[in-house]
């Protein structure tokens, strides 16, 4: 389930407050600055730093 563009426009990385990129194919939100990946589960972004994965 793709995320709404209006939602993507207001989302920011909770750690650095920077811009995030939505990877629809992987269902992930990626912060290049922090090198963190936030998962999207059932159409809901899980924007918790403790649950983010690094890359």
C-alpha cells in the first residue's frame, strides 16, 4: 500500500529532522543523513529510532 504524498511531504527523520525518501518497492523510508531505514507496516510508517535499521 503506497503512502499518501501529503503524508510524505510532512514526514521527517525523527533523529536528525532531515528529509526522508520513500522506497515504495521495499516499503521503507530512508534517511541518507543518519543512514537509517524506517519500515512501513500495514501502510503506517514506524518512525521510531529504536526500531530503525542501519545501512
